[in-house]
């Protein structure tokens, strides 16, 4: 059975279970939240070892074959380009379509997570390199350690042969182990989707945020059905670009209901390899970087939400400079969310409200009840962008093998 079908079945079972369970019973919510978190931890269990050994081998091969510059340029150009497109789309839709105002809340500012650039930079180089492997949330330190290990091996290939054999064997072992977790994650998706629907039923009961959610859904359909296929058609000369969307179904489903980009990364790495035919050089170099930095979906949702907040507080229009400011801050902030694989939208929104000032510091409280679903849309955008972007990099660097659609997992 195809992986995405198993995930869809698990999700449907979870939705049914959520509608059977009664609402507003704290004990049920606590149990559902516990099972959901356990499922996400289960899915991410093999990620760090796989990233370390896979990225080390990837960096070794790229440096040894002198392909690292071309692959890096295409990777970061695609990350920046996809983020740029998504932010522009978000601003265009929210500026053209006048959504209903969100009722003003009397809730006071509470302590929220914030982007700490100093901590992000320092965590890349902890006092011990082995400490990079301890944090299962922020993937950049793991990737950097792997890059140094792989690059060092490429500097002296003869002396590094024993270590490279260990890295390659460990990578294959981790791939086999991750396959087990990916295949059985559909059971965990029952708990994840159950908890998601329990939250969503409360959010939808007020009908306040439905127009906003509908706009984000339309934006996603435009990106998945029009923009990305056109880019693949003209940039990659792909006559059937929708096969990339098909290969992304499992990660889109998982990303939407879990809201976790690290969890979708593990799924993406298997699908891009076994469905799209991406070589390990791209799969363990570009994909982790997309997961860390390519948060264009989060930037899109953040920009849409911030404009909605401003319109809810005031009927005054926007100046050209206001639009440019929102675009620039949403765009730049998205690259600093690697430490927030889940909930990055809320963190970015609180940050942009704080930077804007003018009495809007607490504006994010208007959309706080809707955060779980807003993060779901952001994660779905980011999952699709990661697969599409990595495929573009693979095509442009000629590091993929064509696989028939019937053989997609």
C-alpha cells in the first residue's frame, strides 16, 4: 500500500475518533495531546542520526567531486526564490481581498517564545561538538558538525577510508531504521489528527477565523496547482510537473496535522529518494537546509495574519512603505525560525507585532486562538516547498534518476 494512502487512512480514523469524543473535557484533551506528542517523538526518533551520517557522506561526495559550489548556489537560490514567491502571493491576496475584522480581545500580553539570534548563532558551535547531537529540535548544529566531518574526510581520502566506511554503513542502517518509523507513523497520525480536530472544533465553533482559513486554503491550491507546476515546467523542462505534488502528499498530510517541519523532513527524505529518484548528495544536503531555512509558507501566513491584525484594529489603509516593511520583515524573519520546527508562525507573528510597535505589540492576541490551524497551513506550504525545491536542485545539478510513477512509494 502506498505510504500516502496509509497516512490518509490514519488521518481519517483520527478525524472520526475526534468527532466521537465529546468536547470541552480537559481529561480527554490531555490524553489526546499526550498521544499526539508521543507519535511526533516516534516519527522524529531516527532523524538526528540520519541527518548526521547522511549529511557527512553528502558533503564528502560533493567536495570530493567538486560539486559543492553549484549545489550550494542552486539550493540557497531556490530557498530565497520560493520564500520570495510565497510572501508576494500572501501579500497580494490579503491586500486584494478584504477579510472581515477579527473582534478585539481584552487578553493581556503573556510571555511568548521569541527569536534569539545570539542563542541561535552560539548553538551552532557549542562548547563540545558532540553537544550538537543532543538537541533534536534545531538541526543546523547537527548539519554543521556533519559538514565538517564530511569535508575533513574529503581533504585526505586515503586516511579517511575506514571512517567513510563507518559513515556509509551507519547511513544505510539509519535509512533502514527510518523506513520502519515512516511505515508505522500512520498509526501515530490517528492520535495526531484526533488532537488536531479536537482543537479545530473549538476554533471553528466561533466561525470568526473561517474566512482567513479559506484564503490560506486558496493560496495553497494556487501554489500547489499552478505556481509550482509552472516553475517546474519552465525551469526543469518537466512535461508532467504534478508528479512532484504526488510525491509530496505524505509530507503535506503529516505537516498539516502535526505542524512539525522536522517530522516532515524525515518523510521527505524517503519520498524524494524512492519516488523522485534524488541522489543522496542532494537528499542529505539540500533537504535539511530547506527544512531549516525555507520557511516561505510560514512567511506567507505571517504576512497575511499581520495585515489582518492591522485591519482589525484600524480602517486606515496602508502606505506603500508599510507594505514593503511587512514584506521585508516577513521575508527576513522566516530564515531565523530553524529553532522552531513547530509553532514558528506564532513566534514570527509576535516578533513582527513587536517590531511594528505603534500600539500593535499585543496584536497577535487576536489570532492566538487560531494558531494551531495557522501553523498547519504554514507547515503544509513548507513541506511542499522543500520537496519541490530539492527536486529543482537535483535536476539542475543532474543528481536524480527518473522513476516511473507506478513505482512511487
